[in-house]
C-alpha cells in the first residue's frame, strides 16, 4: 500500500482560509489570537479568585476550627 508523504497535510487542510489574501489571513489570526488572549485573562482571573477563596477558607478553619453545617 502506497501512502503519500503529503497525506497528513491533506487531512488537515481547511477550506476556511482558502482564497484569502495574506492580509486577510493575518487579520483573521490576529482576531482569533486576541479572542484567545481575552479568554485566557478571564480564566486566569477566575483561577486567582478561587485560589484566594481557598486560602481564606483555610485561614478561617485555622482560627475557628471546622464549622458544622446545620
């Protein structure tokens, strides 16, 4: 069985970029990059908030001990 060395590239070929100029491709990738960076910043903030809450919870447990739920 003969397998072309370019076959994996053919599988990854995307028609969404086909026919776009270089400038259009750059604009598209910049837009996608900025959206990904924005999402990353949002997730980093959420992670920092969760870490801060966990630290506060541990400090409360050290001061008052384990609180019982009623």
